[in-house]
């Protein structure tokens, strides 16, 4: 039985309609919601928290219909980007205020001291919010929300005002705290890395509709549209035409799709027809380099020779831009650059596993 069930939700705010939103979340699971600005992410969270009247649909928390309960009765905690702390209260007072306000909740099983330790804010307890950094303020806000002991949590881009390093640290801590306390959460973000790091489930919303939702690993390589592929950070997307479809097992097809002069060999669970116009989607980390001597082309391998156009370092990774009959971006490590002597202008063999090429209907 699911912990949270959102069923056919429709909410109208001005001219905006959030429509037909359905998903389920188990206890302790996190769902991340990704979507462009104005797609309805905040309205979705606000609707679950109880700030909007539902036009259609139901929300169940622990099997109880909470669709018309007022905000304070839902026992749902939320934390937003500009989560305000009380400025004239110390960190300790801010945190304990929430503990006191929420004593009405049935089971107080959260120990404020444990939360304070988990968030490493012991040394900040006597300070006022104005004397805290952005990251510290978010830690305190999180502590305050956690000690209120909600049944579940809603996060609306809580890290977006923080610098990359602080954001990464806090994100890892948040994940370990939520998992430690077995708390379910919905976490809204623009950032696909954040979405795939935090979410057991990932949902993509566009123009008020949940356009795809599923387990993180399934969504990662199997976007159902160009919009989703682009939004979840798939960098290699190009058109192709299906040349051959062969059933190789009850649930698997071997497909050849042609882009310019290149025939891509693909294993797909979905059936397509010859001459279908499609898009191929390949994650940049799923392409590997081969040495001259390595591997000869055979029926089930994609080996292509392309020219290195540019090499860009990103943190510990390198992004290699390749050109030729297809433009590809490859993410790799320094070791691989050394091993394959990758330089701008060099012609290099790349390999793409047929299982890692995903076909999207055009
Ligand atoms: N009170 C309101 N009255 C009328 N329209 C609203 C209201 N609140 C939000 N909207 C509109 O609803 C749409 C969805 O807003 P929402 O805040 O949910 O988007 P979002 O996906 O959270 O965007 P962002 O990433 O920019 O925060 C937007 O077009 C917004 O302008």
C-alpha cells in the first residue's frame, strides 16, 4: 500500500491548469520533480500541502483522504528556497519554536538534539539568522522543519540560492537524513543532477502535466520524448530512420536506425516499424573510446570513427566534442584521454553499446 497517493489531481489557478497528476510514493521514498520555470511545480507542492482547492482528484496520506484537510492538519512539512527564519530569535529558539508549535502532532519521536547534530549546527545555536551564511540558514530551516516531526516533506528548490559546493554537501546530508529517518519527500528542482541524486522516483512536469514519471534508473536512459531527454540532461539527440526491425526474443527487438551514413544497431523493448522517423538518444557517459587495434565491427556493435573537435574540462571530467557523420559529446576521465591519446583533430574510434541507444518516437 502506498504512503502517499495522488490521484487524478486537477487544480486551476488563474489561467493555469495543473492537470491529471497521478503518482504514488512508498514510505521512505523520495520523488524529485523536474520541470521548466512556470510548469506548475510549486503549485503541485502547494496543492499537496493544502494551499489550493482541488478541482478534481484526491490525495491520500497513509490511506487517509487529506484532499480537503486544512494545511495545519495534514502533518506535511515544507521547505522553500526563501524559507524565513524568525529574525529576532536565535537559532535555538527558531528550532524549538517548531517543536513547541507542533506538539499537537500525534507522535513526537524526533529528538531535536539528534537533528541538530545530524545537521552540524551545534555551534550556531546562540546566533541570530542575520549572522548565518546562506547554507547555515538552510540547515537551520531544515532542522526547524524536521523537529516539527511531519509525516512527510515537501521541498521547493531549497538549495537554489546556494553555491555549488554548499549545495552538494547539503544535498548529500539531506539525503542521508531523510533515509535515516525513513521520511518520504517530494523535492522540486530545475537541476537534473540533483533530481537523479536524490530521487528514488523522478517525475518530469511540463505545462501543468506530468509527462513522465518512474524509477530513477528507468527514466535515466529511457526518456519518452525529446522534451524529457533534453530536460534530464541527455546531450546526444539526433534524428534517424528505422531500416530494420527484428524480434530477437519475446520482449526484445533488434533495430537498425540510420542517421546520415551511419547505421546504429539498437536493442529495444519497444516495437518500431521500418521507415519510422525517430530520434536517437545516447547519454554522453555511455560512449567509450577504442584503440586502433581494438575490436572489429560486427553485427551487434556500434563502432564509429569520428574527429575530436574540442576537449573541455568540467571538474574531474572531460567533455569531448566529436564530429563527422554524427556530432557526439562524450564524458570521460583523464586516464582515458591519456590512454587513447585524445587530441583535437585526432580521428578516434568510439563504441556505443546497442542497449544504451534509446529510440524516441518523432
Ligand atoms: N496565484 C496565481 N495566480 C495566477 N497564476 C499563477 C499564480 N501562481 C502561479 N501562477 C502561474 O502558474 C504557473 C505555474 O506556476 P508555478 O509557480 O507552479 O511554476 P514553477 O514550475 O514552480 O516555476 P518556477 O520554476 O519558476 O518556480 C505559472 O505560469 C505562474 O505564473
